[in-house]
C-alpha cells in the first residue's frame, strides 16, 4: 500500500516569521513547498514567486493551502493577504508541543507555536498567531489576525479583538478586553480594557503618554 501524499503548503512571506511558521507546518505534518516575496531573488530558489502569483503557484505546485507568514511588523498586510486568498488558506496548524484543550476552537490560518497553552473554551480567530510559550486561559477569545507574542499570559475570559498585538511577557487579568488594532507593549500588566487603536505600556498598563514610561 502506498503512503498517502503529505499535504503541501505555501507560506506567504520570506522573513523570520515566515520561516518560523514553516517550522510549525512541518512539525504538524505538512510539506512546505516554498515561500513568496514582494521581490523574488533568483539566488533563493525556495521563493517560488511574488505574493500576487499565489493562485498560479497553488495550481502549478498542486498545493493544499497557504499560510500567511508576515510578522507583527505589518499586521495590516497580514489581514490583506488573508482576505485576498482566503479560499486557499490552510486549516489552523498547531505545533505538537503546544497544549490545546479539546474544547478549544481554531479558525483557518491560525498558527499555534510550541509551548503555547490554550485552555477550555478558548476561541482563536482566523489567521491569528500564538507564539511560543503564550498562555490563553479558559473562555478567552482571540480575534482574527491578532498576534500574541512569546510568554504573554492572558487570564480567563480575556478578549483580544481583531488585529490587536500583545507583546512578549505581557499579562492581561481576567475579563479584560483588548480593542481592535491596539498594542499592548512587552511586559505590560493590563488591568483595564484597552480601547481600539490604543497603545498601552507599563505596570499597570496606561496609554502612551498618560502616566506611563515612554
């Protein structure tokens, strides 16, 4: 009996985050066919084409899906790529060394890195990223395209709205809401809701320029 063909994925992007996403995909049992970039370099054969070549590349290489590999420096671009190719996006991929409760739900394109912990009833939105060692406790919800950095701790019932960024080592107490497109700085301790589009930092976290260090 022949072995089943391993599913093949294309990673959109070619930087450090894209390589990290590729590692998760391989650990989850997928084959990474290659990457895309805005300006392909012939000296890097693993880059198969430009971002706008994706549909052609999927057909040519008989791919089973794509994953967005643009990192936290361009969360808007992450969302744009997802929506442009949403019918081609792969299912959520989870590293085998992550811990995910059976009652957790992960939407398409989400990537869960090694050491991340997702508690009971957690919902991870489409194209969201939970980096290594992040902890998301019971009944929390992470919105689409959101980015939770290494070592962040989100207590029970936290909501992170679409496109928000939670920095490395940040702590969010139970029931707090992080508004859409907002930024929680690394190491911040968030004890109050964060309005959409705001940047908060410090302990306790305050909006930039309001009783918080710059």
